[in-house]
């Protein structure tokens, strides 16, 4: 049976990476317009979907209203990833 080669021991300590210096996030809170736009997109998306199913929008029930509402909600949720 062949014998595997042994690894060479490295006696030097490993270099630790300073993660806090690599992250470039600002600790200041989000501006007021960002929060208002984020929540408005989500509320408008939900309102668009509800009004579509209540047939209060022109053109009766349309899948375009549904997809537009879901898109607005999705855009609002994407904005929450940058929310501080």
C-alpha cells in the first residue's frame, strides 16, 4: 500500500484579515426621502393589487395591474436591503 506524503508544518501564525476595514458601510441613518419612497412603493403595490381584484381600476381585472403591483412591492423590498 503506498504511503501518502506528509504535509509540511508551517510554524508561522496565519495572518488575520481585518473584516471591519474591508466593509465600507456608513453608519449614518437613511435619509427621510428614502424611507418614504421605500414604504410608498410597497403600499402602492399592495393597493394596486387590491383595487385590481375589487375591479375598481379601468379595464376590469388585468394581469398587468397584478404584475405592476408585484413589481412595486419587489422594488420596495429591494430598497430595504440598503436601509439603515
